[in-house]
């Protein structure tokens, strides 16, 4: 796929296959039904309206359908929208499949697993290592496909494992710079910190919060799992307690969802590593489609700030990694 | 014991037995060591200074010692202090024991247990009943002696069970007024809401936070215990999840220590019942020694407000219950 | 009336009488005028659009008109809307009247008045009783019909008196549990706490804020009325002052509209009783149309939270009271 | 009195008459009683300790006593203190009187009354004028002697009337600059805005909050008085309502004690005039004793900021007015 | 121009020349392009929709075009909108020019410059005077035409200079009332406080933030300019430092954009003068079109409050100045 | 020096040389003057009282004096204090010098300068490199000796340069992990971000805020210096603007002293790098003297939290680096 839907500007023509991520019915002022569909490919997504739809259309253009669409990008109240000229469902002769239109991490699941395993093996404290290994193994399949969130950052296939992967590399760099930090505790905390999201979120595509995700949350879910893992493995001592504390405190404070503020050095550092990696990812996303000398759209999870790409920074600099 | 140490006013003489709750050594400006002791009986406590102490004195007047003391109440920077004229450790001929000097709940442990059991048996949903019964039984001894907090409210022997007992009666009244409330879930939530404090706090006298109390907290500790109890009892379905949610959300919001805000009706009501009972107890404490037409001392946990006792309210009205 | 407008789901047909609560004229993109009307019956209300209206229609379909309407419920941007197929004003042969379409308290005005009078007579302090009786009598008619608010909670005919009625029962239960509370002061405070709303709001249907409601507010209006009532009745002493304090402080703190925080025990309790009853009513409203295992809509006055109805709670449990 | 107690620096000798404003008994570590007295003259006040006092001393050196004192100014934990060498009560031969040692407004009560009357007569709207005149007359004596606060600003004899006097002059200047402001409403609002303090505070010397001051507050007290004045004078229409709104809203918002935010232009302006005059007075006080090129002490009511007196501003510039 | 576009009410007919301030293209639900134009004259502006436009129309009705328009004022979702019946670009025979349709300060640029110069000459401290004169001269042209903001207050031609002009008159009045204030520093601070806006904003019409406006801001830009001006003029001593402090602190605190809170008396006063003048201007704007006895629209920059015009205030009172 | 003053526990004897960092005179209750001195060596500092001092003592024991002291460590209100048995000023035969008692960075000034220079040379953008080089050279001497703060973190000799040195290494690691970050801008921002502290603070020992430090602050001072450096070097374009933005925004938001929030990716990252390094240094300091299984003292700049050292972390792990 050449350029991708999200790279288009106002006035650009669109002729490509795309995945319908969501489809909502409405009634127009002329009394006729219409669909608001979100069309996506790996580059991102764009909204479109299908006016005057028939009941068959409503069935045909549901979420998770692949379509071939032609049209033009327009500006609708400051946001891009696709003005559809023609649209049809894809068929077998088109040789397209959903997986090609879903954004996913830049590393394969095998690569992610290998990297994370390497860090698990680097944990010298056997209690911490065993608990971590046990829980990663227990949730391995979901861990490798889950997004890290429903929106904001790493909200793509394998986003969770990729986020953990990057945080581990950052943690490794920090341990070298601050040798008084305990690498074992930090690595174990990084690997497990968001693992509860495999229960908080419904899965890799169009993810939503589960009931236990809403009422308990990934933080408390994982703290309980650590306690139970330690019991199952017959592990005693302060290690499981510290690991639970790292999980419980990694959002930093009560307003942000942590029932306890960090009270252990590695817990404090984990909170910062999580933030830095999430923000770097959000900025990469937001500034990716921006030309030098321009501002990005507002980034919701960063206090709705807009970010500027200085005109002296060469374009391709953004495309690395 | 006639009047009690906490009822004394500036200028009153003191001649009584008392329990040393804490004892801290200092060095005075004349270079001599002294002890700051907190003397208590069932009415409350008062600070005193023992000047120019010998090494023997330091041993003799440690925390948890019973003493006979004579002196006079004075004002020290706006707080009452006991000016000690003479002090000696009690001996066997004095026939006094520690239990007589420790404040405790107005109901006996047997009465408290009977009341709480009655509510457990009133829970019709068998899953909720079994989990509740299991956990109360598991922690029964500590539950019946633990204070509800290190300070602020119900910080006395059996304070936790007494707080739960009063909350249950209040919950019962509310269920009658608002029949759309589910009594089973509410009772189970009330009984378990603070049970984690038997692990968060060190015990009934001079209680302090334990390590897991500081780093995990009673809220998360009990959520995990419920999850494990359900597993042990082979209980599935939404009941253990709802119960965990009630525990996790009972502080109302993140800033107050809850990782989730209430999202179930009974969780919202539990939060209010907890608040009302704690505040009524604090106000009873604060206004107890106050004469009609006067203000109380500032109540720390109620935004440092002072409370006024209207002069038209008869004195003995405060002494009920 | 069988099911009621508010119980309808997307796709349901509507054929019934309804009351137009509000009617606002707009101009559509085809340049023709249309009306946005809010149709209601006792179950609640739903929005509808009347497209391409004539000048006669605009006159005919004003607020407070009863109509017969046919159509279908659709989803418009996540909210329910009635797609109108036909509509006509009701006539004498329809035998319908406005009172049948207005939501009102579950108790009659006579019942409410009798209950409130019983509590007034239970006030033993004659000064408090006389002031309370005087003010209830003065505003009796408006008190018995006024809603308790323009939206959020008890926003229906007799909502104010019903809210007071429930709070009194709750107060009664609390006085029994906490006998150190002064029942006289509490009952008087409950009865008068929101009575200023008969001046703050414009009346029982489609209520709006009056000028003195906006610039002075029900809290200050009632504090002044108490002062004047005491003067008229020749009452001196602390009673009128305490009663004014209870009214002034019942929103709890400055940010919530109270010029003074509670500084009397009964004032603190009044604030909590007001909150508990309002929140129980809002939750009953929000969860009423919700099926077990589902979440309610967001509740604006409860920090926009959604509430879950556990799937193990039997349906009819919500319909009591 | 030459220089005044508040102008003294560390190391300066003191030999002068002074007024004891407060006297508190303590017990020193050598077991002997001592007095902490606050000595004052018109320039301000300084703390002193009278060590080893006899019972006669305790009687002799109570608040409101005039004394002759000799000693030296020392630094005690960053604050100035008077190290007393000798002290004795004044006697008739000393020819000193309390009034000479109490700080008061720079204008006499007659001057203040005349100025305020001039503004009352400038109010053209007869309803506003009559209400204002009525209330000023009713409280005239207390109005002319009351301080404006217990601390922070204008906390001296006639401070309230002086504050109003300055605000009126400032209001006059603003009305000339912004002719769309209604002078009548603004003047009436300024004159009455803090008049409730004659009931909130206990009187001109060592003022404290009264019971109705604490539980109702000057804002609500005056709103009620306006309502009653209008009734007594048979005044109807919006004028009394607007005047009440100006009083109720003059602290600007809920957190600062106003039950309503300003919703009338003159109410908004009144809030600003009140602030500007209070802050100018506090800064004059704080910077008065400061040399050019130095910082003042921290000003509590101005977020504990310290203020700098630029070294290029000539000294006598501060002494005007 | 008789009445002006902003004075029109719902139902009023419009037949006049107007300036298009902005023009945004959209696509209607019938798939045809339309323009949303903002039409303005000196009285203010009103929105209008041009439906079904041709490509020529899109070119013809761009921002900064003068048009002749006929239509009717309607209500659209609570805001006024012009329903266009006919529209055409103006031509030479119409004898209209842009300047006649742009709102500008009530004083001419010459008058504003003369007044400001008078204050500069009144600055006796030669260092302060020279820096002020230097910077006003440097930016004179932009200073005299720039608005004071993009919206909220003084957002018109010469708005900045007019705001400064009014603040100087207010400062003059305050210096007379509080002679301990240093007039030199205050005048210099007022004149320069917002001068950085000539670099922060893009110019007098349809102003927007510049890149250095967004990333540095007028406060820091002007602080740097003062430092550089002092260096260029060879001025040493505290004067440039104080002037920089006044600029840096004039928003009052960090949350409002000032890196330092005021720590000099004149800085504190400058902050208040800025606020009072901005708020008086906003209230004049908001209440101008309001009839006595009515509320204004919500004022965004004043916490979205609505303001009431008392019915006893004569109409023409608003039109002064 | 064996163990160091800060490693001592209650009851330990002290016999060593020490530097008096500050000395404040007081008057004891026995009327005699005493000195409160802060004694320090490289390990930290401890308070001591010198009772009953003569005028000669006051001269002899001033700040920056080296003394030989004997005594014992005691507990005074929960903090350690040195109970002095004997003290004398050091003399030439003692062969001690101030530099041996001042804490300083673990790298020499030469090492710090070399490292920082290496990063400057790594900046490929010549404009950024020249501005950075120019300013480092201009302030080189002060840069290499200045502390990074008056307290909290890096408050030692060369603390500023050491903080920059560590941040550069951290920045280097991050650039490798996030290649879309512009290393040039980040390095330049790190090197200059706190350079304004050489003007904000008074110097390396017992540092205090300067006048321009208090009224302008290091953030605005450095923004101005960058602007002037660019002008001097004839540099145009966006580089100086971006660099100023990084400096202005590096505290993250208004409440924390930044007039602008980060709006450039490297600015956001700079803010985080600054935080991480400061917090790691504070935690190293706080946990250094703590035994495994114990909590640290409260860390003021980290919301007064206490930090726990897990008992399974080997002791010497803290002593690295």
C-alpha cells in the first residue's frame, strides 16, 4: 500500500482497499438513513459518511469488513473526512486480508518474546524471576497480541509487548547510568506492570474495557495475580510484596489510578520509564505526518498540546525506528 | 476511676494510676536528659515531662508501664500538659492492670461477634455469604481486637469491629428506606470493607503501619483475599468481582486511596455509610468534653474545623450510646 | 399508559399521547423552518424533530401542548430520538389531561404534608418548632408542588417535599443510631434546608431559575427568612442562629455554594443526609431502565460515572418503593 | 514617642512605655512560671518573655496594661524579640493612656464619617440611598471604631471605616474612567460590603470572632440586614436585591466565602476595589519598615510572598499618606 | 451605518454592506459545498451560511471581501445567525472601504500616541524613561495598530494601545490615592507590559499567534527586549531588572503564564490594573447589547458567567465613553 | 576521614574536625546567649548547640570556620543533634583545609568539562553548537563550581555540571532508543537548561538566591542570554528560538515555573530527563545511609514520601557510582 489513508491531505484523491473499523447508523435531515464509517489501513484511519444507505448497505458495511473505496479528502470542521464517490465490499479476487490493514508493532511477536525472555533470564534473584516467568507464560498468547491501551498510545496489535520491550531497553540503559538501581526488581516490574491489561481489555482489534477491567482494573488484577503466583510457587519473603508494590504504584499517584504512591526506588523509576516511553510513542505518532515548520494536531493525553516540528530538522529523521 | 485524665482542666490536680503509652528521651538546655511521656487512662491521654531523669528512670518509665502519678494540669502552648510532682511505677499491691487503662469499644467482643454474625446469616445470596463468613472466620481474633485506625476515629481496642457493627445497623436502616438497594451485597461489603486493616496495622495497642500496610494497603490486601477466598471455595460468577469492587472503591476516589470510583449502587452507598459513621464517632469524641456554648478543639480529619455545642442542648445528651 | 416513552429502545414503534415540554424553532439546511420538541409522559422524555413546519404548526406545537404522535425510536449520535411519522394536537374527544403526563412524587401532597407535620410536632424545642411551622405554613402551597431542582434529582412535581420526606425518615433512623444527635435541630434543619427553592425556582413545570434565585440563591434566601421569622415570632436565643447555620452550611463547603462549612454536629449530618438521599434517588433513576448485567448512562451530577447493575440482582428489586 | 517598637532592629535598646496586648502564662523547663507578653505602641508590636514571674506579676502584667519597659531587641528563631531588663506598670505620674498606644486610622472618626456621608448623599437613586443611610445610621458607632479584620489588613481602630473611605475614593476614580458603571450601586455596595463585621467581630481592641461571626459570617449577616431594612423602609423593586447580591458576591467566589459569584458589573468591580485597597494597605504595612534594597517579611495573606523595595526608590516615598 | 449587525435581534431584517472576516468551506449532507462566512461591521459580527456555492463563489466570498447582503436574523442553537436571501460583492460604485467595517479603538492613533507620550514624559527616573521611550519608538507602528488579544478583550484595531491608555489613566488615579506607589515604575510597567504582543500576534486584522508567540510568548519576548535595550542604551542599576520583573510577573502567577509572582509593590498593582481594565472592557462589550432586566451571553474569559443589567439602570448609561 | 558525621547514630561518639556551615545566635531561657551551629564534613551535616557563649566565642565560631569537636550524637525531637563536650578552632598544626570538608561531585571539574565538551562537539547543527559553546565558555568557571540548587538535589560543589553530565549520558541513551529525537537540539538544551543558575545562585558554598535570581529566575535569565548570544554571533533562523523554548519550558508547566509548556518533542524529553536525574540523585542521597529493611527520612521534594530499601537488596549495591 503506497501512501496510506492517514498521510492524505485535503484535496487528495483516495482509491484503495480499507478496513471498516466501526459503522454507526444515523438519520439525516432528509429523513434517510446514513452510515458513519471509520476506514483504516496500517497508516491510520479516516471518517467517512455513506449517505442514503439501503438496508442491504447497512448489513454490507459493518465493522471488520474490507472495502474498496474511491473518493476525496475534505475538511469537516477542522478534521479530515473522506468524501466517498464509490465504495464496494472486497471479494476473493481482490486478494486482500484483514491482517494487512491492521496496524501492529514494528517487531514480530517472535522477536518481542525473545527480547523479553532475554530480560527475564537476566533477573538474578530467583524468586523475582520465577514469578515473572510464571505470569508471562500463563498469559503469553494474549500478552503478545494485546494493545497497550484503547487509545492514546500503543493502541495497536502487539502494542503491549512492544511497549514493554522498549521500556526494558530504557530500563537497561538507566541501570547502567544509575548502578544503585536494582535491575532485577526493575525488569520484573516493567514486564508485569501492564500485564493485567490482557484481562482489562477485550482483545487486539477494536478493543474495549471488560467488566473486570472497569470495576477492578489492570493494576489491582495484576497485584492479585502476583500474590497468587507466589503462593502457587511456594515463594515467601519480601519479593512478591515489592513486586505488588511496583505494580500498584506505577501510575504515580491516586488521581492517576494508583492506590499507593511509589515508596521504593525502582517503583519511582518504573513510573518514569512508563511515562517516557508512552510519551515518546505518542509524539512519534503525532509528529509523523507533520511537515517541518508545522504543528501537529492536539494530543489528547498530553494535555491537548500541539507540537511543532522545527523546520531545521530533516524530514526523514522522523521515519526511523 | 472517677473523672479521667482527659476531663481535667488547667489548674486541676491529678492523683491517679495511669498507663505510659509512649516515652521519648530528650536532652534539656541544662544538658540533662528528660523523658516526654504520654500518660493515659480510658478517658484519653495527656503529655508530661519527666525532667532530669537517671538511667534507671529511663528503664523504669518505658511505654506500657503502669504508674502512680501526682501533679497539676497546665497549659503549654495552647495544649494541656501534666506538670508532674511525683511519679512511681505501680506494684502488685496497687492491684491495677493494663486492660483497665486502655480505651475500648462500648460493646464486648462477644456482643460484637454476635451482631456481625446475625448480619452474615441475613445474607441470602449464598456466594456472598460464604466468602464473607470464610474471611471473618479466618481473621476472627484480630478482627475483634483491632482498632479501625492509628488515629482520627475508632482508634481503640475493638474499634474496627465496633465501626463495622454500627455501619451494619446504619446499612440496615438504609435498606429499609431504599428497598431498591441490595442488602446482601451491602452487608457483605460493610463487613469486609476494612478487614484488611488486621494486616495493615500492627495490633490493638500503640498500633503502627506494617510493611505490607504501607506498600500495599488494606484496600488492595482485602481485594486479593476475596479473590483467593472465592477460588478456595470454588465460587464463580459476578459475586466475588462485585465484592472486590466494593472494597476497592470504598474510599470514593483516587485522591482518597481508591483505585476505582464506585460504579455499583451499593459501592456508592458503602462509601457514604463509612463516612457518616466515622464522622459521627469523631464528633462524639470531639464534643464529648465540651460544655454547651463552647467550641471543640480542631478536628484534624474533618478539615481542622472546630465544632460548636449549642447552649440549648442539654449536657447529658452527649453521653448517650 | 402501557410502557412509557422513556422505556423505548432503538427500533421500537411509538403510538401514544404525549406532552410537549419545550419547543424550539430552527432553520434546516434546505432553508425551511423546523421544530425541536421534547415529548414526555410520566416515564420520562424523548427528543423529536418536526421538519418543514408551517407558521400554524409553530403555534400549534408549543410547550405544554398535548399531542398524539406516531413514529419510531432511532439513535442520533448516541442518544435516543423519536422519528415522527405523524403528529396532531389532542382534542376533547381524546380525554387526556396534562396532569397525566407529568411525573410526580410517589406520595400524594396530602401524604407528604401529613408526614412532614408529624416530624414538626416531634420537635420538642418550642422555638425551633415554631419557626419551622411558621415557614412551612407560609410557603405551604409552593412547598408541596415544587421540584427539588431543575435537573439531576427530584426534578418532578412535589419533588422538593418528597426529598424532605425521605430525608426526615433517614434522619429519624440516624437519631436512633446516634442518640447524641439533637433530633429537634436536625428535623428543623431538614425541613427548611431547601425551602428557599420555592423562591429560587419558577414553579413545578419546566422550572427555571428566578432572578433572586440566580443572584441570591435558595440558601441565603432561607437564612434571611429564618431571621425574619424569629423576629416576627419574638424568638430570641441561639435557636434561630443555629437554624440559619444549618441552612447556610448544608452544601458542605464554599466550592459547593455554602458560605460557611458545618460547625455544628447536626449541620454536618444534614449535609450527609442531603447527599445520600439525592444520590439514592439519582441512582434509582439511572438504574431503573437498565437490565441486569448492563451499565447505565453517565450520571452528570455524580462525576459522569456510569453504574453497573450486577447480573445476580433480580430485576424487580429496582421497582420497589 | 520617637521611633516606635516596630522600627527597632536587633541590638537596639528599648526604653519606653508600651501597652500589653496579650499575656500568656507558661512553665519553663526549670519548673518556674513565665509570661509571654505582646508589647505594643502605635508603630506595632514585639514579643517579650517575663521569666520567673510571681503570682503578683501575673496579675500585674495582664492584657491592656500600660508598662514602662527597658531592654534590648534580639533575634529569636528569625523573629524579633524584646529581651527585658526591667519592667514596671505605669502609674498616674507617667501621664500615659491606652489610646496613645493603639494604632488607628490616619483620619479621625469625624473625618471618616463626613467623607462617607458625602458619598451617601451623592447616591441619586433614592432607594439605594435610603437603605444605605439607614444601615450606616443603625451601626454608626461600631462602624466608626471597628477594625476591618482580626489580622492581615486594616486591623486597627477605625480600620473598617478607613478601608471603606479609601475604597469610595477609588470607586469614584473608576466611575470617572468607566462611565458605564453605575455609581449609585457601586457606592452603596462599597459602604455596606463589610458592615456586617460590626457583628462578626467583637470590637476595636484585640478583636475576636463572635459566635454569629463564626457560624453565619459578615456576608450573610449584612444580606439579611439589607432585606430587613428594605422591608422596614417599605422599599420594593430590584434595588435591595442588587444590593444583597453585591454583598453576597464581594469575595468573588465560593472558595473565598461568597455563596454567589458576581453577576452584575458593579459587583465584579466591588470585588476588585476591595482587593486592591486591602493589598495596597498590606504592602504599605509590610514595606514601611523595610530599607531600600531589602525584602519585607513574608506577607501571609498574599500567598506568603516577600516584597522587595527597589534601591532607587527614595525612602520617604513610603511615608506618605 | 444605522444600527449595526450586532444589534439585530431574531426576526430583524438585514440590508447592508458588510466585511467577510473569515470564510470556511464545508460539504452539506446533500453533497454540495457551502461556505460559513463571518460577516462584520463596526458593531460586531454574525455568522451566515452560503449554501450550494459554485467554485466562483468560493473565490468571490473569501475573507476580507466587502459584500452587500440581504437576509433575516434567525436563532441557530441559541446563537444568532444571518439567513442570507441575497449577497453580492461590493463594487466601486458602492463607495465603501474596509476601514469602515473594522472595529477600532474609540481614540485615534494620534490621540493614543499623544496620551502615552505624556505619561512617558511624566516618568522622572531617566533610566526608566529612556528604556520605555526606546522600546515604544522601536515598535511604534505596530503598537498603535495591534489588538490586545485574539479574542476576549480589546481584540480590535489599536486595542493594545487603547488598553494601555486606559490603564495609564487608572494608574494615575491610583498613584494619587496611594502616594507610596512609585509612579515612574508603574507607568513604565504599564506601557511595556503587553508590548511583546506586537511580536506574539500576527497583526491588526484576523490576528493569529506567531511561532515565537506560541513558543516564547509576549512576556518572555519583552523581558528580553528590555534587557537588550538597557544594554544598548548603556543603562545599569536595578531599573532594568525591576522593569523585567514587572513584565514577567504581570499575569500574577504560574498557572496564568507568569514565571514569577509579583515581588515588588508596583508589580502587584500592575497585575490588578491589567485585570480591572480588561474586565471592565469585557463587561462593557457583553452588556452593551443587553436590555435592562436581561442577562448577557456567557463571558468566556470571566468563568463563563452571565451578567445581569439591573432594570433600574437607565439604558443610555451603557453607551457612554 | 573515617566514617563521617552523617553516618553517626544516636549514642555514637564524635571526635573529628568539621566545618561550621552556619552559625546563628540565640538567647536561652537562662538569659545567656548561645550559638546554633551546623557542623559538616563530606558525609553531610549535623546541628549542634554551643551554650553560654562569650562574645569571643561568637566571633570564633562563625560560618566557614574549621573546628575540632568532641561530643555525642543525641536525638532531639526526632532529628539527630550533636551534644558538644568540647570544641576548638583548628590551627595550622592541624593541617586541615576547607576543601576537605565540602561535599563535591564524584567527578573532577576537568573530567566534567571534558565530557560536556565531547557532547558539544557531537552537535552537528553549527548554529546550535556555536550558541552552546559560546555560553558555556562565557560562564565556564561558575558553571564548573556551582551547585544545581540551594537544597533538594545536587546541592554540592560542581553539582550543576555533574547534573548536566549525567543528563547528557541519559540523553545519549534515549537518542539511541528513540532515533526520531533530534540529538543536537536535545544536547544543547540539556547543557544550557540550568546554566542561568550561575546567576540565580550566589556561589558554591552556602549558596543563596541573588536579587535577579528571585525576581527574574534562571529560566528567563538564560532565555535572554540565548537571544543575545545569537545576535552577537550573527545567528538567525529557528535554532535560537527552539533553544529558548527548551529552556523556558523545561519545568513542564506554569505551576512549576515554566511560562510555556513543552511544544517541541525535545522539550518534552528534556523535562523528563531533568526529573529522572534529579530524582535518582535524591533517592541515592536519601537511601544511602539506610539499612536494608528500613525506610528513609521523608524526602521533601518528592512529596515528603519515605522510601523503603528492600531487605533482599545487598547493601553495597547503594554505594556504587
